[in-house]
C-alpha cells in the first residue's frame, strides 16, 4: 500500500475482527477464576491487550498513519503518561 493510499473496506473488516477477538480474550481473562484470583497475571495481560487495541484504533480508525507525525507522537506520549500514572498509583497502594 502506498503512503497516501487508503486501506480497503475488507482490511477494515479484518481489523474489526481482530479488535473483536482481542476483546473476547480480555473478557475471557476477566471471567477466568485463575486470572481473577491473581492480579499479578491479570493486570499486565489486560494492560497489554488494551495497548494493542489503543494502537490499532488510533492508527487505523483515526487514520493517524496518514496525518502528521506529531499527532502520533502526542498519542504515544499520552499513552506512556497514562501507563506511568497507573504504575505509580499501583505501586503506591
């Protein structure tokens, strides 16, 4: 795909299917008693899956790959800051 060429409808459906699959995995992790009883496993797994979904949504559905790089940097910085705040709050408890 060229730099200015937009994705096809089929590709958007594939990304939607991947997002649904990741959401299903998140739901399964949350409902599984093994993960629910062990937050040290559940929290990093759910955070990792959320970061993947955040990146996919920002990159594909918000079309950041076609916009200025500064916007991607702003979203990346915001994600990093949110993870840092969460980590600090988690360690403080």
